[in-house]
C-alpha cells in the first residue's frame, strides 16, 4: 500500500475528525475507497475508537431510486444510526462519476426532502468528507491515474496549521465586514452579498475549525441577501450530469433567472428542489494552492486558489448568529467561478483580492 494512504488516514482521523478513544465512528466507504478504508480502520483501532463501516455506492443508489415510486417516508433507521454516532467519515471514490445521471430529478428531490431528518442528525456529528483517488476520478479530471494520485495527496497532505494562519487573515476581514462584491470581466459577474453579522469559517480541514472536508482550504460564510449576476466557468458534475458555464441572476436574495451552456435542465431541477434551493447558503473563497487545476470533483475544485463558489441551498449554522436559522433546503450544491485576470473581490469597498492574488501575497497589484 502506498505510504500516502496511511498518511491520509492518519490526517483524517487525528487532524480532521479529532477522534477520541471510545468514540462511535460511522465510516461510509465508496466502491473504490477500499484501500483508504483499510487504512482508516487500522488507525481507528489504534486509537481505540468503535467502528461501523457502511457501503456507499452510487450504483446501488441509482438502482433504488429508479425502482421507487417517488413517495418516500423518513428513514428512521438512518437517522438513529447517526444519532448514536460521534463521528461520521465519508470516504468517496466511486466507479462511475455519472452513475446516477438517469435518476429522474423529481425522484431525487423527493428522496432528499424525505432524508432531511437523517441529514440533520449526520451533520450534528463530527463529520468529515474526503476522497480516495480512483481511476474514474482521474478520468473525469482528464489525468493519468498516477498523476491524479500525486494531485490528491499534494492537496490533502498539507501543513494545515500554516494554511490556517494564512486563511485567518481573510476570516478576520469577512467577520468585520458588511458587504462583499465580486466582479469578474470574463464571466460578466457583478455580485453583491450582504454578510453583516455573519461569522466566516476558516476551513482548515478540521472539525476544530468548523471544517468538514479533507482537503479543505477555503474561507466561507453565509450571505444574507444577494443581488446581481454571476457566471460559473468551472465545469462540475451535479447528480451525474455535466453543468458548464452556468449563470444565475439574483434579485432580493433569490434566483430570478438561470442559464447554462450545458446542463440547464439539471440546474433548473436543483432550483426547484424547494424554496431554499433558490437562495445562496454559502459564499466560499478558495485558498488551497496545492489544488492547481479543476478536476470535476467539487471537494477539490471549490478549494482551488483563485476561485470563489456560491452554494445553492442550505446555510451552515457555524456562520450564523445565535438564534438565526439561515437558509434551509434539502440541498447544498456548490457552483464555482474563477477569479483570475480582470477580477476583484472587495469587502466594504476595500480590495482584498485582485486578479486572483490576495493583498498579502506577492504579486498583488495596487492601483
């Protein structure tokens, strides 16, 4: 086994999930993540945690959803499993990134709504999602398997404390700010987001930072109202279907128009999931310079330095003032836009990033 697989498992268990002896840990294992699951199991055994492994297959999900009549009842067994868990680890890496492409959108939406209680129970744990490099993911990224493995471990095996210190600068700015504006000439973006009273998350790949992805490397917050237009020029696969050059127009915080060069029907289905799906639950700013190119895996692409992402749907409680529920939805789907040449990100009219370079980095051009 590649030594980096063991290092990935140790980072996941110790740095990301902060597993303690006696913790009840549920591990969801995708079809291609067997090697990482074996390494994680060994680390969990060494840490004297309790392990329950479950099988997470997109092909199994497809078979179930396509056979169902679409009238779902809440899954009490799944909810009870998460309520008894302290930690939930998702090890992604399937055999086919488009396995669920032919599941009807209305069936998927109904399933997501019925699983809302189980989802809330899962998100109440110390949950962390990661990905094991597989040939299907390498193919989706347009890379050889060997090159893709190197890419994944360059993104995962970082000095997370050092990156947390750097990202803390942006967190402090967003915490003190009231309004973010994003302008990008190439995509025709001019978007204004209200962040007054919100708390930004320094997403340093650990639950200790309210961060639940490995790799991570972003700072995100939950916007209030959103106004303007944004184009997303990083292609992604959503529910097994390709989405390219999507565009959203916001008025009074809600999407009033949408389009896409590819996957427009899939985007429309997302927006029709529920009322909350038509609002933005997250603004994230990518800061992981170990992620150097898009790979059609959101877990990596949304963290790529020189990008921002906007999530349709659910807002994370960590960003909200006490007593405020924020945007609620059965979905949380990230759409990604580059902030390269000709772009700027401002907070309260102060330029924080220009042409993809932050003001504390070498190469930042001051007017």
